C-alpha cells in the first residue's frame, strides 16, 4: 500500500477504503467480555482489552472466560465508554454487523457515523467495533453506553451489583440523566454522555464509512489492526496520512 497525504476538511480522519452506507443504531451496556476480545478474531496483534470484576485490566491476551458465562471473570472495561471530543464529535465503541462482511473484517475496525435523524442529526461519532451485534440485521451499530440496557446478556449484576435486569429497562436502559447518579463512579460519565452530547437520542439512523482508528480509541481498547490508526483529533482542517491501495 502507498502512503498519501490528503487535506481533510473535517477533523483529519483517514479513510480506510472500506465499508460505507446507511445504517441503524441501538444502544447497550451488558458488561460482558466483547466478542472481539477473543484471540484470532482479526488481523490485530492483540484482542480487545478486558477487565476483571474490579475493573483492573487483564493481561491474558483474551484467554479468560466471559463474565456472562458461568464461572467467567472477564468483563468490559469501564474506560470503553463513549466521550465527547467536542460539541459535534464523539468517540466510542459498538457491537456491529456490516453487510457482506464478517468478524475478521470488522473486529477492531473503526467507523465514522453521521447521525441522520433525531436530536443528534448532523453530529458525528467514531466507533471501534469491539463486539458483534445484528439484532436489526445488516449495517447495525449497537453503541456501547453505560445504562443503555443489558439486552440478552447481563454481567453487570456480577461485576457491579446492578439489578437483575440491569439498570432501568433490560432493553433501552435508564430513561433520565438523574438515574446515572446511582451508577458506579467509573460508569457515571458514560451514562451522562447519553443525555448530554447524545441528547437522549433514541436509536437514530446513520450514514457510515470505515475510517482509520484514532489513537485515542485504540489506546483504551489496545486493539490495533495493521496500518489502521492515526494520531489525530477533529480540531479542524489538517494534513493526515491516508492509506490507499
């Protein structure tokens, strides 16, 4: 592949020459070990980082059983919560399912989501795929956010002592920012993000395109695909490397 320099008007994100199209979103936070945390799921040298029940990183290269399984002790790390980069851009993680693709392609890849409906319409979010979803079929992004609902699986009771169905409704999670006050301290910021930057949006539609992962994201997940990371944040026009075939 050849390294080219491209002037990008928005934020300096490098195109990864990959999947793009229209998609749908949901939300979740089940505390389980993400699918892409198992070894051998992608070309990344290491799988997604997981944590023990006390939120301490596990340096096990993905070998520990998920907290969602009987006797398992690997959980989603709290620092894989979304955060606002500025008023119009956020970073985070998601369980994904991309049409015509598979885990080998999407695990630890990053996607720029441009919201096209609801109160966040026009805002952008860069998410790294750390899990596999697909409740809504193809081109589905299940955005990880504390208090977003545990869904089918629930390891939050084991890890944090959450109610049997998680915080709030099992599907959908909590309904107000005030509910975030009862959360464990490490999850409060991610829960508040949903009602602040995300404006309480309820599963907005998106346009998406695959992009190179910002270093700020991979520094937390510890999962980096070959030649697929940039040290760049969306602060304005900039010159960044773009990988082209």
